C-alpha cells in the first residue's frame, strides 16, 4: 500500500526535484506570459537609446540597436523552450520507435539499428547537428530538425534494453497467447514500462538540447537575428562586450537558469524513479 | 591484452567507412553548386557558365556519387583530403596547420579537468557532508549548466577587460597567456562532471568490506585511501572521461569562436558558413578520428585497470 506523504515532507525529501521543478515552472510561466512581462516588443528598436546601461526605463539596459534587453531575454525563453520541446519530441519519436523495433524483433534489425546508433555516436551531437545545419541552412525550424535527427541514440538504446528484458516476462507471453497483435503488445505492455526512464532522459535531454541549440545560434548557424534567441543574442553582443557588457551577461544568465532547472529536475526525477541510481 | 587491443582497433575500420559514406551523401545533397560558387568567387559579379562547366569537369562533379565517393576515399587513404572548392587550398595542409592549436587546447583542458575533477571529487567524498563537500557539489552542478560560450565571454570581460591580466583573444603563437582562458573555460564542465562521478564512485567503494579490513589490519590511512579506495573507483571515472570527451571535442568549436583561436573548430564553422564542402568533410573526419582514437585508448585503459574485462570480451 502506498503511504500518503504530506507535501512538505515530499519537498524536504526531494530537494533537488523541488528546486528544479520550481525553476522549470518559472521558465515556463515566463514563456507563456512573455507579452505581459516584457515591457517592450523584442524587435522594438530606437537608435537613440542604443547600448544604454541598465536604468529604470530599461531594467537590463538596451542592446546595440536600442532594443530592450529584458524584453528580448523574456521572449527568448519561448524560443529556447521550443528548441528543447521540438528537439526532444523528435528524438523520442525516432528513438522509441527504433528502440522498440530493435529490442522486440532482435536479430538483423537489432544489429542494423544498433550499428546506426554506434556510427552516430562516433561524432559529438554538436558536430553532427552542424553538418545537418549545413545542408538545411540556418534558421530556427532547421535547428529543431537538426537536433531531433542527431540526438535520439540515447532514447533508442534505453528503450531497446528495457524492451529486451521485458520481452521475456510472463505477462508478455500471456498477451501473445491471448492473441494480442504485436503493435498492441508493444504499446500496451512494453512501452508503459519504459515511461519512467524516458521521462528522466528527456528532462536531462531538454537541458542538453537547449544548450546545443544556443551553441548553434552562437556560432551563427541557429536562429537568425532579429529573433531573440539567447545564443544568437550572445554572438551579436560579443562585439560590444567592452562597451556594453549587459548585452551578453543577461541572456547567458537566463540560459544558465533554464539549463540548471532542467538538470536539477532530471536528477531529482531519476532519484525518484530509480532509487538504485541515487548519487548520495 | 594484445589480442584485445588488436580486436578493438579492427572494429574501428568499418565504423569509419560507413561514417564517411553518410557524410559524403549528406554533403552531396548540400544545396549550391561548388563550381558555381567558385566561379562567382573568382570573378566578382559576372559568372562565366563555360568556366563553371570546365570546373565541374575538372573536379569530376559530373561523375555519379559512388564514383566520387571512392575517388575521395582513395585520396583520403593516401593522405590527400582534396582541395577547397572555395580557395583552392589543400585541405590536408589547412588541417595540419590548425590541428596543433586544437590538440593543445584539448589536451591541456583534459589535464586540468582530470586532475582538478578527480582531486575535487575525492576530497569531497573523504569529507562527506562538510561545507567543502557541499561547495564542491554546487560547483559541479553549476559547471554542468553553464554554457562555455557564455562563461568564456564572462572570463574575457572579467580577466581580460576589467582586470587586464590576460589577452582577450587570439592564439599568439600558443603561449600560456593566450591559451589559459580557453583551457579553463573548456575544462570547467568536464571537470565538474568528473568531480561528480569521482565523488559517488569513491563513496561507493569506501563502503566495501575490504576497505574496512584494510583499516582493521592497521594500514596507514593514506595507503587505504590511495591504494584501496581511489584505485578501485577509477573505472566509472574512466567511463565518464571517455563518454564526455565528445562534448569537450565538440566544444572546441565554440571555444575557438569565442577566443578567436585558429583551430579545427574555427575552420569547421567557417567552412559550414561558406559552404566549403571539402574543408568541411576534412574537418569532420579529423574530429571523428580523434574521438574514435580516444575511445580506443579508454577501452584499452579499461582492460588495463580491470583485468576481468579483457577475458569477458573474448569469444
């Protein structure tokens, strides 16, 4: 029987999880209510106010085109979350499908899929994503695709190994004996057992995906100006770092906050889902 | 041990071949005709279609894809990576010029990260629950969440611009002053990860019975810590060093952009932005080769650290 735990006790017991969840919730709220929070539009420029330090009218200062840095950082939350959600969404679709196929059918299909994973793992994701971006061309939409296509190997290998072990369980044999179709067995009996670990992996993956998406923006291959993507903002503000350091400082802080939130939430979830992995 | 090493080396070859195939196909569907780009780069404004056709013929771009692939592969095997479509420079030479910069950066960062991370994690574990432990672990979480391109910029701002201690960018012949900031920036995340894994691995090992036995038989604490605990916790540490090396290697790209270092990563970004196919292929191939090589070293280290692995993988 499940013991009922009060909210306060739960938070005290899962500090990492709670702090991470709070940080992620803040990021999500800022993204949803961006137009309410941001005092100006993200592309509203006035050359008269170019590169002004933080003041009462522009809390975080203005950038080289006189755009309000706070507003741009706030709207940037949306883009970074979108990169994470779409990138990880595509990853899950590809990874889970291939993982289920590899694990359940085994033999040649398994060899082929695992081989593909191993080849993709020969190159760091950032480099692979750069190669895909070279083909697709720069742009936010292409960042989603590039990250989605290159980062699914972890999902795939996780689902595969889970499937391999669950495949031999008696309830799977029973389902097969009662005449369930293969798709039904995979969807109703095997996949639900992978949900916990996938959730953990996806939360941690959000942090990585957002980071790599911003890195692509920083090297000029990701979202293009004037989109207020944090990495792109950093690369744009880099030339002004001596004169107007606030252009670079605040988008970076927002990025750190977001990534740290997802990392903490992922660590906390892992402790909750799989207590064996708990790092003391 | 030798058999294990040879088997492991042979496994790399098919992987590299398939990887080059995928890369080649990917690059061949890249929009933009290189001959066209070159012709327009040579002659500003007007493009001579006859010259475009001549270039296509000269570079063999009219041949079918498999023919081009095998021609490129046989060139690579002879050490000829081709010439840049854009500048006509030999890509092998371009890479040779830039490889030392990247390698120096990678090796120095790794040294800093491994030494710093293992000591930090080990000390934190030995003083579990103290303020030092907490501080070290906070540093580890922070290190994993701070993007290198931002921490690099902030270091430039603080150390280079405000304090004027070190140069803010450029390679300057590779002296320590120029490479110090990039090394620290690049190594920080790696160090954080290593510290985290070291700490948990050391704590795991320290609970073992043989550690209690070693203490019980009156062994000096120093010997227990280094010979029994640290040595046995090295396997997960080696794993994380190998696993996350890719991140380190990939982030040389970002670091070289931040600090303006003329390395492979800088070349790669420039060739991607300029659609310089041949240079891009060369750069990616070199990065893959370095990555595979290091993974090989890590695997061999496993065999060395834990003799059981050598026998398990046989047969």
